[in-house]
C-alpha cells in the first residue's frame, strides 16, 4: 500500500486553494540501475479531485512529472467542503485520501 | 500489497494495453482514459496533433511562470494561469524524451490556474497550452537546466 497524500485546502473569499503532495517514485523509464539495466517506467498517470462529490480537477501525468508529485489549484467552494482525491498509476495501484476545507 | 493482487493488477494492465495497441480498442478500465498517444509523442507536432491542434497561437492571455535557470532538472516548478476561462491545460517540454509532461481538465467553477513540478533532461523551451472554447493557445519560455533530471 502506498503512503498517504498530504492535502491542504483553505478557503478565502469563496475560493478554495488546494495543495496536494503525492508520495510516488514516478519512475520515468529512462533511469538505469547499478548493473546498467533500465528501470521500467512506473508513474501515477491519472488523478481526480472531487469536492462534495463533484469533479473540481482532473490531471493526466506522463513520466515527466517530478517524484512525489505536487499540485496546486483553486476552485469556487466553501469551508467544510469534503475533498476526495484519487490517483491511479501505470501498474494499476490506487490511492484515495480525503480532506476537509478549512 | 498481496502477491496475488499485484499479479492480477499487472496481468490486467498488460492485457488492456496489449488490446489497445493491437486493435486500437478502448475498454472500460480507468487507465484507458489516459491519452496514451499524446504522452508517447516524441515531438511538439506529435503532441499537438494528439491534443487535436496543429500549431497553437501564442497568446498573452496565457502566463507561464517558471524559473529562468533550474539548478536541478529533477524538480522544476511550473505554473500556468490564464485570464480566459480554461477547459484544459497542458505542459510540454520540447527536449524531453516524452514531450508532454502533464495535462489538466478544468471543470466549471475551477480557476484557470495550476502549479506542479516537472522533470527536465536538459535546457529546453517549455510550452504552456490552454484550451478555451475548443481552441488551444499557448505561452513559451526557455528554461536553462544546470543538472538534468531524467536519467539521474
């Protein structure tokens, strides 16, 4: 099981600022191990964020997103909104974390 | 993760991509929504085509914020904002092995703004694309990289 995401969401003047830090190696498929063998690509490729059950953000990543991906976006919302963040990687591993807007 | 589950996930993944590549089929799992053609694009033109555009116009409505010089190519902060309502945004790195770094879908009620961090193998032009009313426009910025971040 993968490590939890860190999610911070704060509301100001009707706009919710969401910051998400995922924990993932994001192997690009370009790196070699000590014996010179290519390490296969393995990265988060899809992310979905819902607030109160409604989509507020969707992302598709390639191998060019940094290790431990970071995202920041803003949507029209309120304090107390329940956020659900889902990601899936290229091996089909999934992770879901939740947060409440403060 | 239990061995069996891992094996099943791997089997499912390879089966699905095997199908997609041989027959060009789109099936039901979530992973197929990922725009494989766009992420496998090796040139700007290939990615533009996969995103449904030929050559987006440069526009001052798109602002790409990123460092002029990135000391560590493994972690380059990039931010896109647009003064227009955006439906979709994308970050392209011309000289990366896979040109498309990420794309974002912006529903109604979400601002035309995103910040993330990308890898850069070497100094390159970086393109911020924004789709508004079905039309892509873009901003371009050269980022110089001191230490490459794709192989290291």
